[in-house]
C-alpha cells in the first residue's frame, strides 16, 4: 500500500522489510519506509538516539546499511527514524529501492 500524507513530502510505502540492528541484536521489520524515514517495530531506543541498521530489500542480495535519528517512539510498537544519508548517491540508491518496491506492489497480482 502506498500512503500519502500532508505532513510528508516523500512517498511512504507500507512494507515489512527485514531490519537488523547490530547494536541491540534485534531482528525486526519495518511498518513503512520512505527515502528520508521509516518506522521500525520493536527497537529499544528513545527520541534523539542515533542508530544504524541494515534493511533487507527483496530485490537486493545484500542489505542496505542506513543510519538515522529516532524522532518518535510509539510505546510497545517501535520507533520512527529520520534517515541520515551520508551522500546524495546513497540517498538516490535508497530512494530507487523504495521506488522499485512501490512499483512491485502496484503490479497486477501483487
């Protein structure tokens, strides 16, 4: 499902992508993802924490490593991250992965 919001300028895609947090050892999933942010279920962090995770997109054999700041905590659900891309090429690569994911979800029979 593709979600539009009046507060966000980026397209969000509802997707359960695998996420591995090396610091806490948690293997979990996303609830939704966009170029500049994502909601990750069950991570044990607070607002302002900076973390790095590996995100598993179905079209890639190797997870994408991303860093982000926790900007919202939903008690017992997870955390919202604002992603920090170190370069424009990495941001575009992540954005392209999301676009391919959104396109696959709109294909007939998806």
